[in-house]
């Protein structure tokens, strides 16, 4: 072969290699050469090394993560979705040492996390994405590390977390419950309970604690470890922190002890209730709900009433929660008649249903194993197996995208022909399009690539083509309407900007801000709980009325006779002006941090 021919051949190989790495339109590689992202790459939203989006609609959004540039060690980085806006925030542990940024969590437009500056041990830090706005909040453990974790925003100005100080260390290195507003003076221990994070069960795609309205539910034990991990709740105050219920009363290993109830799969149901899974010996794992009170905490349904030979309830199982959608929580549930299928509940006691997707007569013993769902294009989209590994000739499909309108389940598209599987992972909606990646290698051209779907009846299309052996796409996040993701083989971070044909800025725009209102408050119609009577005066009035409540007031709402909110205020005084209201009879609803008070009001 002549030298020119060899040279041309080598140039073609080089051009082909370059072409293979060409990014699609709208995609940007964010990290500078030599920098690797330190992100776990799990499918779960909570991980030790996380990629966290923080911000507000009015200010925009940024994503925070740990990365290593080979010079400064592992430190905190931030990106606004551009290469120029991707940089190390601060060298927290100066020099080549790593600060070990861990458990990143959103706090409005900031992030909170654990980090080690090389002098104070692993302590609580906060960052707004600038060097000056990144600092240690408080040195909680004065001679060691407090090792904070389990950060969760509880209200508009505070977050709770677990940490160890000198006192809690004496109880066997326990972590107790703390609250912070991001300042040293506003950071304090609020309750001496043994925080269980993640707890006995940690197989969840969501989180190991959950905010519902302005309360956070979490798993904890008492100081003497007498109950195991049980359900607790806090509003960020000592008075508002309590054990809700010792669900599993089965005798423990030591006298006076009871066993863990294996709480997991927590999900916020419209800021009204907590949905979760719990275990009892008589019932096994079943779906539960709680409003934060003992009387409002109950098993929703016994979906598998059978027991094993030892008399222990087998339980219906609760896994892969998704939604809520159309007033219901959807999850992977079990009944003896259907096996593992798509279950649902409105969280009321006794409300339970299940859709048998993978029907295989005569016994229906085959499960569909539905994975977590996401609301998209007016339906709940999820992945399930509607008939893989069935005899030849039968019309069934393997693991594929499906969707439900709440009544029936429809195969979205047979992306892996026949009974082969695609198993769509990390379903994430951004700007009216659905993104996911495939874990199955049965269709090599789709293996671990970023996929996009523009409507529920469309055809999924591959977005990336970075590696013929699979793109190793993981950790999908919505960054203000764009998709962020990492490639786990080279620890690189990418952003993809795309707007589908017919994109509607009003309908398809993403609202990533935190929501504290219930669905009734959002719709403007609520049914007040008449539990705490209140006196308002003067009554009747045509101008102003007053009230006396010896608690911190969050809001005052005035409802007309149809239940519609006609006036809503966040008050700092006990005086409300109603001079703009028409004559009539109204209901006054006053919400405090702990209670709700209701009174009638006549406007004349």
C-alpha cells in the first residue's frame, strides 16, 4: 500500500473518530478538559455525591456538584448550563486536599451540604454559587466532625438535618435533629432523637425523609433505641417535633424494645398527607398514610391478607412510587391475584386499586414490575413489562414505556421489538418533552443513550451517540427547562437545550419552585377543618376585624359560602381589612405553625 493511501486511510479513521464524538445540536459539554464530575450516577434523587438544581423562577437556576480538576482535589462546582458558567465555586480545603462535598441538597436558591475544610472536620456548609457566598454555617462538633446529612427544607426560610455534637456522641455516636436558616445564630439542635438515615429500608427512588406542606416526616428512634426506626414529624421547632406512632410493636431483641417498621417509599400527597410503606408482623409491607398526627396515621389497605407458615403477614409490598396524578398515588403493588402490578390509592383508608398489565391466563402469575411514573402530556408515563419471556406466537411486549389515564394502561411504543426489553430509566420532563435512558442491552443502538419523547403518542428518538458501546447516560436533571446529565464512563457533564415543535411557553414551561400550598388552596376552593374555634371581633363588621391567637400565624384566608378563597394574607398583625368584600357571611381560616382556627364572619 502506498504511503499516500495509508495516510488517507489514517485521516479517514481520525475523521470518523471525530465525527463519532460530534455533539448533537443544542448539546454542550460543560466541564473543562481534565476535570471530572464526582457524582454517584445512581437512579435515585438522593445520593452521597449528588447533582442538585437550586434556584427560583425569578432568579434562574444553577446546578451544584462535586468535581476534581486534578489540582485542588474534590471541591464544590456550579454550572448555569454554559461552559463559561461552569467553574469551581471555592477551594474549601485549600491546595490538593479534597473537602469531600457530600449530601448536597437544595435550600431555595442555595445548596447546603457537608464538607471538610481541613481544620474543622466535616461540618455544615452553604453556597449560593459564589466564592464569598460559600461558607461553613456552624462548627457543630467542636473537637470532631458533626457529619451532617439528611438535609430537607421544612418551610420558606429553614431546613432540618441530622448531625452529631459532643452530647449526642455520648449516646453511641447518634445524630440528633437540627434546624437552620443558613446562619450560625439560626442553627440549633431541636430534638434529641436518634435519626435513622436511610434506615432499615433504603430502596427508594425518592428520599428517605419527606416534606409535606411545612412539615418534614423522617425516621428516628428514641435515645435508648427502644422502638427501632419509626415515623416522626417536625415543623422545625422542638414543640412541633414528635414520634407519630410506634407502628411495629413486635418485641425486640432486648426487654422493652420493639422492632423497626422498615418505613420507606415516602411521597408527598399534594401537601396534604404523607404516603409511605411500613411493615407490621400481622400484615407485612403495606401502604400507609399520615397527616402528622397519631389519629391521622393508618394502614391504607391490606392488599395481601395471606400469611407465611409462621403466621407472619406476607404483605402486598410498596415500591417505585410515582405521581401523584389525578388525585392518586401510583406504585408497584402486589395482590395474590395479580402479582406485582400498577397499584393506586387516593390515600383514604380502604382506598386501593390495581391494574393487571401483564395478564397471562389462566393464573395471571406474571408480574409487570412497573417502575416510577412521571406526569407527562396529560397521562402518567412509566416503564413496565407487559409480557416478556412468553411463549412464541403470543402478542406481548417486554419492558417498555406505558402510560395510564387513571383507568386503562396503554403501551407507548414497542422500542425493543417483540418481547425484548428497553427498561426506560429516570423519566424526566423538561420543556414539555420526556427524557430517559435505556438500561437494557438488547437493542444496542439505544443502550444507555439519552432518549427523547415529545408527546405520549410519539416515537422515542435517541439524542446522544457518544459511544458505540453505550453512552452511559445517568443522573438526569431539569435545569430550568434544559436537561443535565452525566456520562458515567468518563465522568463528564452535559447540557441539552431543545424545544419541541409547537412548544407552548405557557403550557410546557417548567415550574421548579417549591410549593407549600395544598391542591385545594391552589384551586382556590377549600373545606376548612372545623376543629379549633376562634373568636373574631367586631362581628359583624364593614371595615376591619381582629382576632387573638397565641401562636405564630402563617396565613389568614377568607372563604365565601361556596368555599372559594376571596382574600388571602400572610399576616404580621392580628388585624384584617375586609372593606373590599361584599355583604354576606364568610368563613375565616387562620393557619398557625401548629393548628388551624376557623370562625364565621358577617360583613355588612
